[in-house]
């Protein structure tokens, strides 16, 4: 099939959704599909290039930040993507459109299905489902919900990356079916390595520095971690964002700035090394879809301490490969981190379980589920 993918984010910009698209291109091309991606132009990135065997086209839009996109920027991309894809569909045959996120890509695909009669599917990754990200979208979900329903009801199929997102989606639209296909991990790259012990136990956080990612919760727990930890430790933060100044102020007020090291942005091609040289992974976000960073940490054999929210709690099993924290329970967060700092053997046991679980999410197996859906549609175009 000749597939057209639409996503406003693609590496090196964006978060987990952009990574999902990268692996989708790789394995769809390997399955014999001809793949083109329409995504956002950003600074000096090539306007056109071949990535993972697929054609990547970066179209004019407004994108001010690498790791964050404002709502009005999403709207501009949606309009730009619709018009570019409309013209593209006259110059090239398009059998099927895969939209990543209902807004803005799904909106563009929905319009194209009317004017060009091209079928489409939508991948839902989190914030595009009512209730999934109330910290940012609570006030506009009631406005967006009718549009979202229209987009997903016209789609050939709808996939969500976690069971919790499926629950929220079904609550918003009981008339639609949602297929759960989790995100994956490249298990032959995100692997444990044999290395010398760190002089300090290294706790790793990877994510955009925005309130929803919840690194403020880790900072709030650090004074208590210092009291409980019997070994020296440090927290390495990979990621950037406008919230860093506020995080710095919080750390200074609590006297824990010396325990935190900001590594900035690490290219995705090198990111596996950050996990491989860490001892513990933390992600205390307020909400998630299916976090790639936890999957990658598990692939590298790390114990994980995470917030008990959808996606996280499907990957982290309490007392088996890590610990789950409900809400702002700073005391439990501190105790669980300190327990892992103090017990090398426990870290190894949890890490081995993480690696075992990660193998179930290998990208090759995950993408096979998508290729089967496309094949079914190709055989049954009217269904």
C-alpha cells in the first residue's frame, strides 16, 4: 500500500509520539509499504529526506520550540497539513492515511476523507482524548469533544496506546471501537550493559520540563531521600523546557540543587547510553499515554519509580520491577527511591524483571499488529 502518515512531530522534535512515528516508518517499509510522512518544518532541518526508508516531507508551519507546541501552533499545522496533503494526493497515489493524534493530524485526515475519498486511521497517544490531560486541556475538552467524535467515527479504525486511554475514549464515545496497541521499544538497542559501578547511585529522569511531567514531585521528595539514603546519589535530568527556572527555584529553596544535574537535550540516537549508565529511572508525571521513556528504561534493565497513572501502571508492577506512587505522596516516593539506592541486589532483581517485561513490547512485534490492520483494510476496503 501507498501510505501517507501525518504527524506534527517527528525526531528530533517532539516527544514520544514522534518516536512512535519513526519506528512506524521503519517497520511499515520493511513490510513492503511505500511510506510518506508529512510533518512540521523546524529551523534548519531538511525540507525533504529519506528516513528509515520512508520519505519525510517537512511542510511550512509555525513551530517555536523543539519540545513543546502551543495550541494555536497545532491549529496552523492542521491547516497546512490538509492543504499540502490535498495537493500531494493529486501528484501521488495515496491508498490510506495514518494520522498520529486526532488533533491536528486527524482533523486534516478527516477533511481529506471527504474531499479526496481517502480512508484513514487515527492513533491516539494521550492528550487527544477527553480527560487524558486535564492539567492542560480541561477547559477546551467540552468544546473539542464533538469534533473528536466526528474524526474518530469516520476513521476506518482507531488505535490507542494504553488500556487506560481506551477506557477514557470509550467513555467519551461508547459508539466507537478502540483497538489497544501499546507503544514499543527497540529491544536490541535499549539493552543493559556491563559497566563499572557508579561512584554515586544515578537516578535518571527523561522528559520535557513542563509541569505535567512532574519532575517537581521528585525535587520535593529529595530532602527526605537525603535523610534515608545510605549511599551517595545524584539525579540526572535529560530534557529541556521553560519550567526549568521554576524547578531550579524549588530545588534551591529545599537545599537540594547539589543533587541535580541537568544534561540538556541528548540526541535520540545516543539516548540509550543515558539509560545504560543509570541505576534507577523515575517518571512522576501527572498523566501519560504509554511512555516510551519507561519502556526504554525497562529495556535497559532499570528499576522504575513512577506515578500511578494510565500507561505507567501498565508497565510498572509494584514490588516486581519498581514502585508506583499515588498522587503527591512525597513520603512514599522518597522511601521507594531510597530503598532502591540502598539495596544493590534489589535494583538488580527489579532490573532483570524490567528487561523481561520489555521484551513483550519489541517494536517489530508491535508494528506487526498495524500491518495486519492495514492488510485487512486492503482486502476489505468497504469495511
